[in-house]
C-alpha cells in the first residue's frame, strides 16, 4: 500500500502542474479587453487548481495535518498566481491586482470548504485512505 500512496503523490503533482499550465495558457491567450467578462473565471480556475494542490500538499507531507496543508496551499497559490499576473504584459496595473485578488478568492474558497467536507471525501482528498502507516486517524 505504501507504493500505491507514493505513486499517487506523483499523479497528484502531475495533475497540479498540468492544471496550472492550462491556467497559464488560458490566461495568456485571452485578450485583456475581455477582462471583466472572464474575471470570475479566474477564481474558478484557481479553485480547481487549489483542489489539486491541497491534495498534493497532503500527499507530500503526510505527517502534517490540514491546519498546515491549507496555509501552504494558499501561500503557494499566492506566489504562483502573482507570478502569472505580474509577468503578463496584457493587463494594466490595477487590473493585474484585481486579477490576482480574484485568483486568491478562488484559492481561499477551496481551503475554507476543505474544513467542511465529509470525512470520506477528506480521507480521499488528503490521501489518507491508504494504510501506509503515516497516521491512524485523520485530523480535521
């Protein structure tokens, strides 16, 4: 079972990287003139990424607990989304900040919702459904 958990962490990492690459491609391919129409799509994009990133963080740090994984996910999301928006050339200064804050709302929403998901979903999400000996009872 430990082998299954070890391979699952790389699968979740690959999924997180692919999702972020898709976000970068989509955000840089959309014209800046349509910013107001897709602004909340940014929150949804980063919420989907944060879902995968939270699972990845939990799988790479199985000795931790959700109280540590959620802030790490938010911090990583803040750094990566800032790199995304502040490296782009299409958005004006204030629009970049608005886009970054909207992305942070999506990331924060996932980490808040993660506190209230059913136990069976949390066990899967955090990679604790396998008996790899890292913990006996998930912390919520």
